[in-house]
């Protein structure tokens, strides 16, 4: 049985996820742990539960989701997985952070590239990779059976990902949402990169950005 825990880290209030199963093998997804106390909190959580991180996964490469990439990789000696199209964001991480008045350590580059249809395995379970670009060119969503999707900054409770950052594309984002995510079972939970958990059905019925787009499309 999969368990999920969400940390809210850094000044952007980013959601960092740890997921694991009965084998205690764990994935760390989007480590936004920028500050020392956040890293201590994550490490304590993992150690107290005797978890064994086996992979580090980035749903996309924006700085608030990758602050802890180097630290996580070095602490647990795990491979980093991300879509190839977002590598440029990792390569420009320190410059982007400087734009926000921040100093960050450079991120390592991915050990393995994710693409549509890939499977991310841990313990007795696996997540399916869906390429959902628009917020960034290499955004991916990680799907577990008919239960949940970890979607980064593509779809939020009552909102959608921003498209005004480098590589953002509104039409592409809405295609990812309406043609890929919203065709999933309505009961599926959506764990977003910011904010609370929602469901596919809730966003189909009430998300104002989705409803406006579908109306425009006729």
C-alpha cells in the first residue's frame, strides 16, 4: 500500500512529496527544501520511518521544485530523473535564483530522462509517466493506477499553472489538462505542486480556467 506525505517548503510554499510502500522504499519528488531546517525536517522524517529513498524525481525544473536536488542526491546517493526538455532550467538555476535575490547551489543534471509512457518503479509499486507540457516544456505527471496523480504545477485546486516563465505555453498547458489529465477517472486525487489536494472530477466541474477554455473551444 502506497503512502504519501507532503511537506510545504521554501518561500514559494512548494509541495515536496515523499511516497513509499510496505517495502520502505521511497521516492522523493520535487525537493523544494531550500533552508537547512527544511532539510533537517525531511531527513528526520525519513529516518524515523526507516525509509530507503531509491529515486529523486522532478516533475519539472523550476527553482522552487529543485532547491534540494543536490542535497537529496548526495545524502541518499539516488539517481535524479526528469524530462529532457527541462534540463535548460537546471542549467540556468543559479542565474534564475539570482533574479529572485537568492543564492542556491547548482543542481546536478539528470541521471535518466523521463518520457511519455515510462514507468518509475519503487518497492512493489510503479508510477506511470505522462508528459504534460505547458507550464514548462518538460513537465510530467506521475500516475498511480486509478488512485492519484502527482502533477507538479500543471493543474491546481481551482487554478492552473502559470505560463509566463521561459518555455511556458498556454495552449499547450490547456491541451495537457483537458486531453490528458481530465480524461482520467474523476475520483483520482490530484497532488499539485502548490496548494491542497483536489480531484479530477472537482476540477472538471468547478475549475474556472478549465471551464472558460472548454467554452471557448465550443
